[in-house]
């Protein structure tokens, strides 16, 4: 006998209006979830959205920070990457909980809860964050194409516009195709870094010690500043909007028990995927520490510098090639999810339905146009500054996504029986406040110095 359905009045009582059309309507509830069978069979049906989210945690915008951390301070800041990743796991689980329990993505929830002026402001901030993230991904892909094929950066940037066509093609084929491409690219990135770990031969004792937090991180101003950069830019705000939408591609039962089961499996999916992202971020730092810090090249922070130095320091050209291939895969992966997030945010905040190709072309143009202009006017040496600027913008917007998410998922009227338990609420509010304080400090340091 199936579980009783949630009454509409109960599920909607905490919201001002009834649910309207779902985000990403072309793939909403498009993937069947078995009601019977083994635990792993059910889990397999939910595997996918977590990996689309995970790519945001290993995008090119994070690479420069990880490279600088390892080159300057060795393995010490691995603990910061670990803590940041654990925070991300908690917040992404809340995002999935919101989408499954309410049938709303985070943007739609904000539109229902806040006044029109506040909602419009949140939309503008979120669009800036998506553009900033997309900017980092576009530049990262262009740098990888330049390193691998000698393609001028400006041509590489323009070539990334074709990603829009790829997303449209894959989504028309079915959402599972997008997930398969993303998971394949993640596997490629991981294989590249497994090989890099073998080539760089890091100090295992130093790596294990690096995952233990140390007082010197707080006592050393330079180390603290980079640590704040890792913490402030780790959780990508657009991922919180993205995850709350794409979990709804699964056709789980619209019952209390069905949603409870869906939340559990979606949380497992995102947790495992983010642990893989932890490996990638840690591997970048470990590679930098074992190769650059050990050789005295503590000033390495640019991706291009790292590429040039890997071959002479490790004694093989394959090290640089693997590094660039992983960067290209990372950039391409992130652009796929960034275009989806752009559609979710615009439709969710404004309730404007555009054709998918128009929405994604707008998103990509917002990132490509400034990149082309800056590279064309200032030159290719400006890409490093653009990457830094993108991370600052992301940090500025993060709390405007995290605080509403924590607030909604803590509200029993909005979430019904699926509201976050008390311990999770307390942990989530602690993380939200910590992120806000750290980002304010990071922004102050960025502009003051």
C-alpha cells in the first residue's frame, strides 16, 4: 500500500502562492525512480545531479587559489580545503532538501517569499555571480586551448560560445546525457590528477599532516588571507539554485515517504560527488606543494606559470599536458552547468520563460563579451586579474544565496515534515554566519590592500 499523499493545503500553507510551472520544464520529472528493488538500484536512479553540482567546486576559478596555496605554504592549507568541502556538503544537502520537499527551486522560493524590490535585487546579484563564474570558466577553457594547441586566448573565448549548442543538443536527447558527459569529464580530470600524483611523488606524511588544522593558519596574516580566499570562494552560489532544480528531474513519489527517501538518496549523491571534488582541489594543492614549493618556486600563482614549470621540474612533458587536459575538462564541465543555472535563475526569479537557446546565449554573452573586451584592450596578461575579480564577485554574492536557503529549510511551515532537523539547522546557521564574516573580511582585504 502506497504512502498517503501530502495534501496540497499542507504542502503550500507556508507559501504566499501556489507552485507555478517547474524550472527546467523540459526535463522535469523525466527520469523514472523505481519504487521497488534494492537500495543500490534506487540510489543509482538519483546519481547525477550531485556531479553537476560538484563541477562548480573544481572549476578554473579555484585552480589559481589552490596553486598559490601549495606553492607558498606547502601542504598546510589542505585542512582549509577539507573544512570548506564539508561546509559545501551541508549546504548542498539543504538545496536538494528544498527542491524535493517544496517542488520549488531556490529562486522560485525567493520570488514567493520576498517583496518585488528585494527579489529583483537578489536576481541581479545572482546574475552577476553566474556571469562571474562563467567568466572564470570561459577564461579557463581558453587558457587550456592555448596551452594545448597554441590558440590565441581571444579565439578560445569565442569558441566557448559553442557550448550553448552542446547543452541544447544533449538536453533534447535527455537529461541523462548531460549527466553522463559531466561524469565522464570528472573521471578524466581525476585520472589526470592521479597520474600527476604519481609523477610528483608528494610527501605522504606531509599530506596527512596538512589535513589537520594548525594555529599558524590564523597567526600568519598571509596564510590567513589565502585561507579566507579558499573558504570564501569554495561554495558557489549558483550551485545552490542549480541543485534545488535538477533534483526535480527525478520522478519520485509525491508522498511524505517518497520525498523523505528522495532527500536521503539525493544527499548521498551530492556527498559522494563533493568528496570527489575534494580530491581534485586537494590534488591541485598537493601537486603545487610537491612540485613548486619543494623546488623553491613559492611565487607560482598563474595557471600558465604552473604549466610551464611542471615539465622541467618533473622531468616529463606529459605532466604539463595532463594538467592542461584536466583544465580544459574542468572548464567545459563548468560551462555546461553554468548555462543551466542561468536558465533556472532567470525563470525562477522573474517567472520569464524564454526559449532555452536564447537564455543560454544571453548567459554566455554576459561572460564572453567582457572577456573579449579586456583581452582585446589590455592583453592576455589580464586573464589572471579577471579570474581574481570573478572570485571576489562570487564571494560578495554568496551570503545572499546561503541565508535564504538556510532560512527556508529551517521553516516547518514551508517545508512541512521535511524541515531540517534541529541539529542541522544550528550547523547550517553557523556555516552561514561564518561564510558571511569571512567574505566580509576577504573583501575588505582585497580592496584595502
